[in-house]
């Protein structure tokens, strides 16, 4: 026969597993918030070195993405930043070292 302390330990493990699963499911949405600044910075940095029309449009998209990021509209901000990078002929992944 199990005592109360042993049975509570089993329930605590189930509760921790549920919290861990919730964190994993919620992680992709919150990761977007951290992705925006990196993409926006990269678009600004790459466009700053160029003076062509695509660089101008990329800077505009980065500025709009920064505004959306401050309004907590992270998916839209990430999309605009990625569009700006595409205008510059870049992907969203960092260049290999």
C-alpha cells in the first residue's frame, strides 16, 4: 500500500510534464518575438551598405517591421523583415562563418 507522500510524487511528475508540454507548444509563438529584431537589424545593416532602389525599399520594410514589432505584431513584422531581406537577395539565415 502506498502512503500519501508517494502518491503525491507521482501527481507532481504528471503536472510537471504538462507544464513542460505547454511550454514547448507555446515556444514557437514566443520565438517569433526574438526573431524580429535579428531580421530587422540584418535588413538595416545590409541595406545600409547599398544605394540602389531595392536597398531603399528594404529599409522601408525594415522600418515598418520595427514599428509592428513594437506593437507586438511579431508574425507580420517577421514577414516584412524577411521580404526586405529578399529584396536584397538574402535569406533570413545568417551567413556562414
